C-alpha cells in the first residue's frame, strides 16, 4: 500500500475510531496529517486529499447506483448542512426542484 493510500486509510480510521469523543478523533487526524507534512510536505498532503476524494467519489457513485439516485444528489445529501434540515420538506424535496444532472450511466424515467 503506498503512503498516500495508507495515510488516507489511517485518517478515516482515526475519525471513525471514537464516535463519542470528536476531540480525540480530531487530534489523531491532525497527528496523521502532521506526519504526512513532515515526511512528504505539501505534495504528500495533496496526494492524501486526492486519495480521499477519489475513494469518496467511488463510494458516492456506488451508493447512488444502489439507491437509484444521481451521484450528484447523493453528494448533496452527504454534504448537507444539518442546520438546513429544519427547512427541508419531507423527502429532501429541494433536490427534486433542482435541474436534473444527466449522467451517461443513468437514464431518467419519463
């Protein structure tokens, strides 16, 4: 496993490891990032970010396919600001009001 993939895995594991103490998780994550900076500099941080984004994109696409949704909508849900949830209509109505994203692998029903 290359360094950026290993660091990405460790970063995610650190954040997942302590659901009840976000401060501990953040401290572990910062230690991993500091190690990447120390050993590989900004290029290593860029590689880490690229690896994380690539893995996340794959998971979003897979989840969208499993749910029969567009990947862009799953991404919106993933990064939804929870303070906005209060103003949402049931069923995430705001997503259906957006212009439809066309994806070559997804055909829309008439």
